[in-house]
């Protein structure tokens, strides 16, 4: 998840912010995938928490943040915690130079969540059809992507998903969580 941060206006505050919504992969699995990304030479490895995307980078006016947060609270309230199993590798090549860990269990719940998140004030078109996954390597040479694919085949992580996270893209090009939303919470 990366995009440019808009320049500040007037009083030095940005007029818009770039946000993303995701399910964060808990420890120790999150660090293991970040370490793998860094080991493959992925320059984004440490600037993006390990996650399953629900809303890709999306620019919104600062004045709509409260509306977006209310929308996300309502979405979270309408869903229940679910089990997730990350296992094995996949790729979007040749369409996109991405290698990922597959979401073997929990993919259907991710699709329902993504549809609900990407509605209302966050309605937008996607460049590609939604496919839940956890990126292991992106935009690297083919030989590195091949190695990442082979190494990710043995990855296995099982955990319960209690909710999702709203993150903001900083001026330093790092994604930071700013609010968590628990499932079933009013």
C-alpha cells in the first residue's frame, strides 16, 4: 500500500489523507512475513504491517474522516470473528509482479468484509478483482519472485480474526494503524 501524500494547504494541515483498511496478521506470523519480504530485498518490507487488504490505498478529504470512521464501526458491528488459515504460496504474475501467501480459510469472510468496507463513503472501483492474500514479494526481479514463491510454499499460520484496522499513509511513506474495529461491537 503506497501512494503520495497530498501537500498541506492553508494552515499546514493536509486537505486529504490516504487510508487503507486491512486485517493485520498477528505475531509471530506478521514478523515472519516481514522478515521474508526484507530477505527478498523488498524495499516496502518494513513500511507496511503484514496484512490482508480490505480497502487499498484510498485518498479521502480530511473532512470525511468522521463519516468514514462511523461507516467502519457499522461494518465491524455487522460481522463476527472468524478463523483464518494462511498457507502456501500464490502469484498474480504475469499480470502483476506479486507473490503472496494464500488465504486458505477465511477468504469468504474477507470477501464479504471487503464488499461492506468498500461501500458507502468508501465506494470505489478496483484495478483488479478482489482476491484476499498476504504479500510476500512485490515488484522484484523474476528470479527473486520465483525464490519467494518457493519459500512461501511451506508457510502456515492459523489464528482468529477479531476485527480490522484503519491505517494512514504518512509523509515518511510508512503505513501506521490509527484505529481498530472489533467485530460485533456496537
